[in-house]
């Protein structure tokens, strides 16, 4: 299947996400691809919620498709329930005097944002100050949570160079817990203002956990996608950003506050990319004339090729194209380059290479 055909199918999904009324124009063959693409992008529940919110759109959906939409909504509700159970368990064991914020999907859920509807939470992301990190980790370990197995190098990587500890899980619990002390790797090219993040944490009525300031929630999603990810299969993150922008920004003053906040955190370029693709792909109502300096034109052209190749979902039974394979490798290289300074990156890649060479003979020996 050609790159153009794959892109056309993915953009049909984008059109349906931003305008569910388009269901009335779809044929059964279109639905076959759309359901599979949405499921691969972890957006089927989101799409189902948007369609089912309007009776006239739902009536245009074939019966054989409604079952897929209904099951996606049920599965999303199940995952949300599991996340709430995990938060309740964490609330009982974390020190009462420690300020703990929930990040990303968990935050959207406890605030009951539209962004959470149909979402599939994978894990629980918590944020505590660096001073409270050890005490919070000790409380979880004492209560039965266990750190996922990592070697000494990986453990050091997490604790000295990353923005979170090694993942933890309580035996038998389906949700993993990631304990953060900031929202971007400490060795990364961009360093958000931690003092500003913690100073503006917000309470949620009836909840033990805090959340980031609304503008910081937007910027965290932006950083996670365009600064701290490989860009591969991350369309859901862009859909989250679009939803957060529509939820929180209602006036020109709100947009001005967002750009100023991005300046204080030093993340104007990731925000520029996020707004560029939100407007281009999801028709997000981004106003003209925002005080954000665009990247060099060559970088924009490169990203306009790289980002769609990496991010737009493909049908699982279609092998990746050559262009996508190249783009995904470049996306991973970009991720590592933004995450570490050159010296540390060379050291990290050297360690990985040596480890791979040692593992390969051992794996061959086990196979024999």
C-alpha cells in the first residue's frame, strides 16, 4: 500500500475526530479501516464517545460498527476504574504531608475533563518535589509496591539523569506507577521551571491529589510529545493537546497567557510545533499572530515529513513503508539527542552497544 493511501486513511480518521458528523458520509468499507486505525492509535474509545454524544451521528453508524464503539467505551470505563482503584490505594500509603500531583491521563480523569472521555490510561503518573522523592518511594516500597527489574546502569540513569524513578507496581495490580520529580528529563535540552510548577499546583474538589495549573497541563502534554518522545504512534497525544486547548483557552488573554507561560518554562518551540499540527490536522482554533518564533524553515520542512510518517497510524496487516522505517529511526535519534547532552549521549549509546554485544551470544547459547 502506498504512503499516500496510508496517509489518506489516517487523515480520514482525523476528520472524523474533529467532525463526528462525517459518519453520515462513510461506507462500510471506510469503517473497516477507520475502526482498525483508531484502535491502533488508542483512539477508538475517544472516537466512540464523540460519535455517541450526538444522537443524529450515532443513528448513521451501521449496527455492525456500533458493537466496536460500545466495547471501546466499556473498555475505557474499565481502565478508568482501574486507575481510580490504584489512586485510592496510593492515597492510603503516601505520606499525608507530601504534596502529590497526578499527571496526564490521571489528572484529566480526576478533573472529569472532556479530554478523559474514551481514553485508555496505561499507568499512574505522580509528581512530588525532589525533596519528597525518597520518602515517597520508601513509603510505596514499605507498603508492597515493587520497582521493576532494571540493571545498575538503568537504575542510575533513572535516578541521576531522568525525571522519574524506575516504574513500580504492586503485585497483582494492572497499573504501573511512575513517580516523577519534574516533567522533563533533568539532562534534557529544555528545563521547565520546577519552582513555577509546584507553586501553582491546583486542588481538585473531593480529591487527595493535586493537578498542574491548567496552562502547565497543556505545556506538559506538549513537552511529552515534542520533546520527550520518539514521535512514533503518538497521535493520541496530539488529540489530547487539541482537547486541552479547547477546554482551557477561551479568549485572546488565555492564549497570551499560554505563550507567556511557555516562555517562562523555555518551551516555546515544542509549543509552536504542537499548535502547528493541531491547527493543521485537527482544525484547532489557534489565533493568528501569537508571539511564538517559528523554527527555521528547514526544520519545519523536515518535521512536516518526519512527524506524519512517525505518528499517523497504519493498518496492522500492512508492513511499514521504507519511508516510515527511516522516519521512525530518525524520530528515535531525535528523542535521544534532545534528552541528553552529546557527551552523556555517547556514553549512553556506548553502554547500550556493549550490552547488546554481550547479550547476543548469551541469547544464541540459550537458543542452542
